[in-house]
C-alpha cells in the first residue's frame, strides 16, 4: 500500500504507536508531504515493524517552501501539505505527480482527535539500537528553528531544578538543542542537532527526561514511568487543557491522563 503522510516529528511518534502491526506491514511506499519527512526517513529505513516498506519519497525543501508560499505564507518555514485541507493536499499531490486515487492519505488529525485506537507500542524505540551504557538525565531544550508560541521558555529556575537532580543522583545531563546555547550546569554534554536515531536511543535509555513539550517528551512517555518525566508547557492552564484535548491525551500514552497532569506543568519538577 502506498501512503501519503504530512506530519511533524512528534505527531509521527504518536501515529507510529497507534498503527496496528497489520497496517504497518501493509505499507510499501511512503510519500512524505512535510518538511519533517527527511528526519523521519531514517527511522523507517530497516524498521522491522514495516517489513514491506521499500521506497520513501520526499519533497525538496526548496520546492516545499516555494509552493507553501502560495498556499499559506505563514507556514513557509515549516511547510506541510495536510490531506485534511483541500488546497494543501492538492499542492502536495502535484509536487509528487500524484492523483488522489494513487495513494492512501493518512489524516492524522482525524485519528488523533476522533479515533478510539489504543497504544500499540513504539517501533522507533524498538529499533533504536543497543543500550547506552551510562546513566544520565536527558534534557530537550526548546527549538529555535521556527516561530511558534506553543513551546515553553526555559528559565533559571528550571535549570536549577535539573542541576539539583543531577547533583543528588550523580547524573550527567545530556542536553539536546538545535543551536549552541549556554548551559548553566556543572555536569553536562551538549548535543547540537544530533542524529535522530541517537535522540531516540537517548530518550529510551535515559534515567530521567526533562524539557520542552516535544517528540523527545513523547518518546520518554512511551518508555519511562511517570516519576521519571518532567515536561514544561507554555500553557499555564495545562491541567484543564489536557483534560479537554484528546490529541494531547493520546500523544502521551501509555501514561494515564492523571499522570500526564502531574508531570506536564508550567515549570520543571518531578513527581515525588
């Protein structure tokens, strides 16, 4: 089966965890219709959960940006051609030289908001490589590569919380960022734009996760108990938002909604 997907990295972490083994095995080709596709291709190559996947197709960044300018100029820097928006879907199909009947388009929003699908496990975590042999806290610093208001800002107080745990447990902090930053910690390693397979491996094998609401946080929730996770939200009313938003509830499965409220806060700090 040929499928068309337009998704961000974090949403693909969720989609992968909801697809059944039969659905994954049925996929033979993927048409990635977003700027995130180039980051997701390595996670699908050689992935044992997708045994019949043979070809992955990408849109070049230059082509994606140029067409996004005509569809939605506000989204040029993070271009994507979602199938649930007619003009976007048409533009994406044209870039691939496809007709709607040529592919099965996955409407991620419909799956995340309305589907009764359950958590099936992460193939990315299952295929991320050998265990990392040292103890550490994984810290994901907020992205800087696109203008957005839905990512938290890390404050001195947040750094202090991470430093305190690092000293208490004698753990190095592995900081992931997409640009060089000043890290006010005493025992850390800064990784700028590391390979995505390495990021998945780090998320799976860390002792604690701290940082922004991101695909790293989704992976941490899929591989750790609630007391090992601290996600900082930009939303001061995150508790009410989680209770009302099915997409967010699904994104942080298999954690219960009750635990999601405890570790997903407007500040960093672990459940005691």
